[in-house]
């Protein structure tokens, strides 16, 4: 009777295979248990593991260092060692005793004076010894990126379903190949074909999702533009952000509402007034927008050339026609594009990312006399 292919392996090889399989299984279970533990601990105030607990930030008060949905690890205690500049967790009376996490900006005899990095004013009240919980010792924004993508159109499919399907396919392929009685070269060829086909499907899925997301955002913001144009004197909002005006670039077929830049999250909602005066005022009006997929936001700004027209309408219904007169790339640290010395002229600067966010693509335009 012919033995199965797996049994033909030397005992030593089978032993190593079983060891590797067991390590993989244990590692998977450990990751699963840790994930479940972090979820449970993150929702409770008083449970710690060896004096540490995770904390999920649910607001944008600590941006940009601590993004919404980022995760921090809090070390319990240490009230007397805490100093100005430390980020601490405390029971906030304004939140009904729930945990909040802000930075210490001052210390008084009664306790700590705190403030969110993104907030304009300090917190109401003092963090006393009784309210103090612990100090943030580590954080990551990876969870924030995951949750932000999860909330996008098709996010569940892209961030949950697709990875699980891919994992199941890989496990199934490995299981079948281990029991396939063929030579090593044939197995290697089969694995290559599997990887190729899986990669093609993944690429097609990503392209489909990106197009769906682009269409969804453009349709949603297109409605916001229509509402604004119908009654610019009335206050309109996009995801809670006041609409200041609109921008239209016929050359690349885009028209979006403009909101004020408050954090990097603003760039996900619309085109933002990043710096400079109010719209259509003398000076350098700086607008920032994402470089995304297809025809989303400022993705195709690199198609603009000298002489192209950019129309900006403010909330008074006034429209200025800016003419493109320059375009180039700068490093993210180059602040010269924000310069407000325009000799009283009306100038417009459009900023977007390029080269995988390593550079910034700049389009400059001016209202011609």
C-alpha cells in the first residue's frame, strides 16, 4: 500500500513541521486573546494588567499626535512623579466620571491644569489626586488609520471581509499543497500561480473599492455644493464643518465645498482653507486637498498648466477667477508657499501630496488685472 506523501517525509522533517504548526497556532491564539483583552480593558476604568491598561481615544482633542481612535497605554499611579508636558488619564467630571486623556500644561497646589493639544482653551477644573488615574507611556495611531478606513464606504469589506477571505484562501492552499503528492518544483509553480491569481483579485478589489469610495465622496460633496450655491448666505456644513465657499476647476472637472482646516481629518471631508485670509480677500489664500484615487480632491492637479482657470466662490456669493501662473514641488517642511506678501494682490495656492506624500505639489494662481 502506498503511503501518503506526508508520511514519506523523514521523521525529523515531520517533527519540525509539527513544531512550526504548533507555534503558529499558539501565536494566533495569543494574538486573539490579547486583542479581546485590549477591547475589554479599553472599555473599563478600573481593570489593569500589571499596572497597565489600554485606552482608546474617541475625540480629536489630542490631535495631531494622538489621532481619533488611536490607542494609548496608561501606566497606573505616579501622581507625584508627573510633570508638565506629560499626557495623563483622569476621571473627568464633565464626562460623568469617564476617562479623559489630556496634556498637563500647569501645576497648582490643588492639582494639574490640563488641555487637549488641539483645543484652544484649557480644561475646566483641576485634576486632583482623586481624579488622577495614570500617565500615557506609549501610543499608536495604527488603530486610528484602521478605524478611519473601516468607516469609509466599503470599509467593512476592505478591512474585515477581504483580509479574512485572503487568510482562509492561504490556509486552504497551504493545507492542499502539503497533501499534494508532487515534486517540489511543481509545488513551487503551483504556489506561484496561486500568489499571482490572489494578487490580481486583490488589485481588482482595491480598484473597485477605490472607485466606489471616490464616487461616493464626489456625489456627497456635489450635493453640498448645490445646497451652498442655492443659498450661500445660509450656513451650510459638511460633516459638522462650516462651508466657507466652493472651488471649481473645469480643466480637471472638480467642484468641492471649502471648509476650514482644523486637523488632518478635515482633509478627508472636503477642500480646506489651510492658511491665509478669508476666501477672495487680498493676500495668499492657501487651500489644501488630498491626493487620492481617480478624480478625488486634488489628485489631478498635476494636469493643470499656466493659463488654466480656478474659480473660488465665497459665502457672500462672490466668485473670483484665478489664473494658474506656476506649479512645482516642494518638501513638506517648506513653508515659503504660505508667504502672505502679495503686494495687495489676490493670490491662490493649492497644496496636495505627491510622490507618496514625500513631497508637496503646489499650484499657484492669481487674479489678473
